[in-house]
């Protein structure tokens, strides 16, 4: 864990209630599936947000990380109004990320809603390894869809599902499964994860969403039960082997 200062480079809305923020600062050591914990002025608890991407611009400009967050309460609402140039207190290199060595030749990435962002950095690195990546993105309706074209630009095969059928395949992410994946990685709401595990089996990795207090394992507030006993989502997770989860 590192406690660092980052500066907001951009903070823009990209879908219904969804914002993308780019932060300049030290991105050393951050892996796909890890998260950052951001202090928001006036709020007691930090806001844990998954890392969407890390980039190193040309001309020796300071590197920056990208986060995508949804406005769901007072803290994220305040974040959406923060101007460019704002300095933020951020804890980085938090949690365990995805294991890319298990991907096989044709991994499947499944993201639902705000579970989509960590899939992007993972997809980028898997494509750099020469993997044939298939991505399924699940949303409720067309107005919530984001990053479809960004995944395509990486060279991924992309399928979008919407519950109401307003964009892509009508239904849930499980409606787009074809059974051809060598291994899968996923992040999203619990009902989606439960359905995916039943449909796709246990040969994959799941990033769990859970309310966090400290974000680094001290308060035990995000503990879940696994086949290996109690584990903290913020410390032993957020990524777990699918076979360990008791859902």
C-alpha cells in the first residue's frame, strides 16, 4: 500500500451517472484487478474504486491512472464535481489482482456495470501477451453502456448485453456465453456473478464487490466466507478463484 497525492487531469461523464477520471501521479506497482482508495473532502470513509487503466504518455509527462465510477451517493456525487487540477489523497496498490498466467489462449472477460472498468486494463495486458480475448459487457439499458469501442480498439471480440434489449444482445451476460473460453475473469454485481458461476463453472477468477471501511485489511468489515475460511475482500481479494466462493 502507498499513500500518495494525485492530480485530476480529466473528470468527465461518459454514460448515465458514470464518470471517468484520470489522475496524474505515481502508478508504480498497480496490477489489473487492484483498486485505489480516495479521500473525499467532508467524508469520513474513503471511496474504493477499481483501476481501469494506467498509461505512460510521451515526452516524459507524468504517468496517470484512469478510474471509472458511478454516482451512487454523497461521496461519488462530490467526486463528479471535482475540477481539473484538484489534488487528491489516494491509497494505491490495494488488494490482489488477476492472475494472467492462467488465461490460456482464449480467455473470456465478463464485466457488469461498474464491474467493466477493471476488465479494460486486464484486456489490454492480455492482448499484449497475444491472447485472443473475448469480452462480454452487461448493462441494464443503452444509456448505461460505456467502453464498448475502447475494448474493440484493443482488438478484442466484444459482445454487449442489455436487459431491456435496447443495445446489443437482449438479456443478461449469460445469454452471450458460447462455452468456448479457456478461462474467465469477471467483475460485477452479485446476482450476475452467481449466474455466471452456475453457467460457466469454477475455472475462473472473480472480483468481488463489497462495502469497505479501511480498504487495507485492518477493520475486517468486508470479510466474506470462502471454502478456505473467512477472507477480507480488500486484502485477500478483491479477486478470488471462482472455486473458493460460497455464494
